[in-house]
C-alpha cells in the first residue's frame, strides 16, 4: 500500500514538475523555485522507493534531500510573496499613470525636487514640454499662492488649495490643489489645476444681471418719488411766481428752502442709483464703514417703499472692514427687497447692525410669510426662487457670494407665518481714520435711527 | 535530543530540524497572513504546506507510537501535498503573471 502511495506521489510530483517548467505565464524565478521543491520531493520519493527495493545508498541520499525541502519551501513562499507584491505595485503604478494621463483636469505628479515626472494631457497643454522640469521654473505664469503651496508641500507636507485665483498677466482664473504624494513629503506632490475662467465669468454675468434687475426696481421707485419731488418744485415755483408778484419775502424764503430740500433729496436718490449701477470690480477693496453702508442703503431703499412698509435701522459701533461698499450695499438691498416681498400686505422691516470683538453682525428681520424648511437649504442656490415668475432666483446667491468675498458667513432663521431673519457675520478691521468710505456720508457715527 | 537520537537513530536531527523549520514557516505565515492571503491561489499553497507539515510531524511521531499508522499518514500527506502543489502550479498562472 505504501509502495502504491509513494508511486502515485512520485507520478503527481513528476506531473507537477513538467507543468511548472511549462508554466510560461509564471515568472522564471517562481518556476525554478517550484520546480526545485517538486523535483526535490520527487527525488526523495524515488529514493524511498529504491530503499524499499533494498538499494543501500538510497536511504542517506533520501534523507539529505528531505532535509532540503523545508528550506526550498520557505524560499518558494518568500519568492512568490515578493514577486506578487512587485506585480501589485507595478499594477497600481500603471493604474495611477493611466489615471493621470486620462484625467480631464491638469494633473501632474512632481518628484521630491518639484520636477514633473508624470502629467496629464491637459497639464501638458498648460505647461508644454515641462516633464523633468519644475512647473515653477517654466515661462508659464501661475498664481503666486500656487507656487508657494508647491514649495511648502514639498518641504513640509500638508495640503493646500485655492479657488478661482487669477493667473498673473492673463484673463484666466484657476482653482488648484496640492497634496503630498504620500506621508513622506519628500517623495513628491500631486498638483491639480482646473481652469474655472468660464465659471468666474458666468458668476460675474449673473451678478451683473441681478444688479440690473435691482436697479430697474429701484429706478421705478426713484422715478415715482422723483415725480413727487418735482411736483413740489413746480408748486413752489408757481407759488414763488405769485408771491414775488405780491412781494412777500418770508414766504419766498420758505419756498426756496423747501425747494432746496427737495432738490437735495432728489440728488441723493439719483446718486445712490448711479453708484449701484456702476459696475465696480469685486476685487476693488478699501476700508468700508459698515454703519455708513447700512444708513445709506436704508435711506435709498426707504424712498422706494410704499407707506405700508416701515423700515427701521439700528446701528451700533463703528465697524469697518476691507471690502467693496457697492457689493455690500447690493447685498443689503437684496435682503431688504426680499423682506419687503415676504410681506405683501406691508409691515416692519428691521435692519440691525451690531458689533462684537472682531466681527460685525448685520441682521435683516421681517415678519412675513416665512420660508418652508424644505426650501431653506436651497435658498442660496442660483435661480432658486419662491417668488415664482416675479423672482430671478439670483438675489440670495449674490448675497452669499458677497458674504464669501468678504470672508463672512450667512445664516437664516425662519418660521412659516412668523417671519425670517437673515444674519450676516463679517470679520471687521480695526477702525482707522483715513479711507473709510460709506455711500454718501464719510463720517462714521455710532447710534441708531428710525423711520 | 540525545534520548530521541538513541531511540530513532542518526537521522533524528534532520527529522526534528525539518519539523522545527516547518513550524517556523507556519508561524511566519500566520504572522504575515495578510501577505500570504493576497497571493494567487493561496489556499492551494497553504494546503500543500499544511500537508508537508503533517508529513514531517508524522515522520517524527512514528518513531514513538503506532509506527505503521503514522508511516502511512506520512506518505499520504506527501501525496496530498504533491497534489495540492501541482494544482497550485495549474491555478497560479491564471492570476499571477510577470510584472510589467
């Protein structure tokens, strides 16, 4: 029985040996190692069979061969593990390269010295013939923050990203990201650049459209009030004509004073509309007085509201921030117009500016219809509106854009049938004398006002 | 070792060494099981190794008890190991190729 088993074992081992030598898909080293194990086992079995037949020298030879099997077996396992590990690494590297080659964005893998070792087709279009060269050393310009981020990531690790940054000397904008290739920063970095020029231009177009919509609405109100003011002027002029005819100087002075006030108010209104209509760049920054922005905006809007609305402003502190007064005014206008639209039957709108350490909070409060909870999460999405055909769906998206431009945040609290409060929190600067600019009044005056 | 050698003869050290090395390989395989589990057709390879270990164990044990039984187990284990290793030779190339 043992003889049969050993014979069968020898035959199977011989078959395995032949298959191993013919397994051309296996690496040669593995084929040799497997053949060594199978061959040694086969020789051992053969020696055992010869020993059974009484061949004296077969026993020590068989024992020697048996002693080699564990070593060969261990070597085989190590070899298979090593080769398969290499194969997997190679496969992963090929996949990564394939991914980098085919990704539609501009992606490049940099080595520890910042040289491009692999780049996508889009990257090669941006930086032609730069493989083997650091992207920062090419003639192609890039945002300074990106160049700094690449250097920092290669030196210290860490990730960085930038959104819609202008390429120096070009009318293009990039969003970018830099990340270390693995935990070891010196191993290199992965850089991704996305050209977001179209998005930036689209946002600018949407802002412009929305601003024009607001201007149109304001212009209608201004025209209405301007007509009233002109009527006052006409009446006073007519009266002056009559009075002058009867030589009554006191009445003449009153009439002239009244006319002067009407002209001043008309002038204020038209200046406000014109300033808003001016397409100032959102990148234009200066020290802006938030109280002045609030007061000027409230004054401008108040003249366009019907009598059933009560617009109340309350301003505390003298917050200033580096920003764009026109954009901030546009933001506040949108919120007040929204508050007005939420109260078709009229009511009170509160505009409250408060100041805490390093932050100013601007709240616009209405007591209107409120916003359904399911709509609140979409409020700031462009073109989303709850006003039907009357709304453009752009107002609150512009609000969010302006708030983000100024490094602030916006929150909304609303209850159906009870009203809505929009809270804008903006980081403030330390107030300084020189260039604080409001809308009309250059003086920053703490206090509150009420209409 | 001396007692064992006096009982089973001069080949005792080689048999014990085989068994010890086999146990070391099993230990390493268990500690590095994640690596071994990622190998192609790893179950067949593990089966071949396990039967080799059985064969080496039976080779030692047969000198103490039930010689005929453990001798038979030894040879059957070698046979099973040969079958498992040969089947691995057939199965492995399907999933393991030369690194590119």
